[in-house]
């Protein structure tokens, strides 16, 4: 396939929010926002997202070499991201952002409408999310790129315009700040497979190459047979080995100490 056709599309992505355990989740539940909405629905309502970026802060040095100014990197700065959400008819997506920011600034025991009401900022570990992710994928779901945010929290909630003219879907946008991000999968399964942080596993890469050859129709029979030869009990356990080492390719032929037989009989006794 020509390279110009092997391009990624902007419309295939997924956002998944994960809030820290503790007071923030309890605060959200009091406002009618449960964990299922945060984990599933909030990400689906995000209709406009951005993949994060970063920039290097540099220091110029002059005089080490005649006529030259050298530039050296000393800090990596992570830029803020803007996300835009559809507002559902229960306004949960808007409440999610409002009450997250409300929890960050804390609150006193007084009535919010009283003159003596004041704010007390919460500790960072109680409101920063370390597991929120943006996953950019393609239609076949085999090619994807994952970004995991460390220390993410809403920095600002933009004003939302409403109007009597021309009813449209209500949208709300917010700016998020984060300490840093991790590019690539970071789960324990990805580490075990050797594919974490965009690393390439030679065995999985070879398997995907043969799968593409089979789907392309070139040497389909040979590629298919090669894949079948690789998918033995031993090769599967080599690629997808359990971290505890408890997965084996040995078939089970006993149950509670009773033999189940060889499994070759064509009759079944009741």
C-alpha cells in the first residue's frame, strides 16, 4: 500500500479518567457522579482532545569557541492540554469538572453563601490523577499510541456560552495541567510482554508481520501455516507468560483427584 495511504486518522481516540482513591472520589459520589461515569462515560463525552507535547528549556553559552553560541537543554517543560466535552442532559460532565476544582480549593464548614466562607487548598496527592490516559488508535485496533498523564488536574474551566438562537449541543472546555506524561503502554502486562514504553518485542513483531502477510493475500497459505506452527503451547507461554509463572501448556486431565480420561472416547456415559 502506498505510504500516502498509511496515515493515521484524527477521529479514532479514547480518553479514560482515573481519579485518585480517597476523598476526591467520595466527594464526587456526593454530587451524583459515580465511578462508572468517571471511568467510562466522561471519556466518551470528550469530543475534542489533543495529544500532549513538550518543550526544552535551554541555556546559551558563548565564548567556549570563537564566533559560536552553543545551546544546551536543562529542563523539559510539559505544556498544558485543552479538552472539550459534550454536556449530557444531567450535566454530569460539567459537574465533574466543577466539583473536581471545588475539591482542589477545599471548603470550610460554613455555608458557601456566608461571608465567612473561605478556601483551603488540598494536598496535591489527594487531587492529582496519575492514571488518566489518552489512547490514539486506528480502525483495526492493532496500531495505537498511549499517553499516560502523571499529576494531572483541571487548571481552568472556560466559560460556556448559551443562547436562545439556534439550539446546539452544549459543550464545555477545560484546561488541564500535568507534571509529565509517559508515552507508550505502562501496564504490568505490557512490561511482561516487553512492549512497555513503545518497546518492540521481536516475537510479537514477527507474529504481526506474518499476520499482515496472511491478510494481504501474498503467500497466504505459507504465512498461515507458519503462524499455526508458532502457536504451540510452548510459544504462547513464552510470549504471554504470567508474571507469577503459573500458566502452563500442560493439559489438565484430573478433577478433584479423579481422572478425566484421555479424551479420545466417542461415547459419553451418564
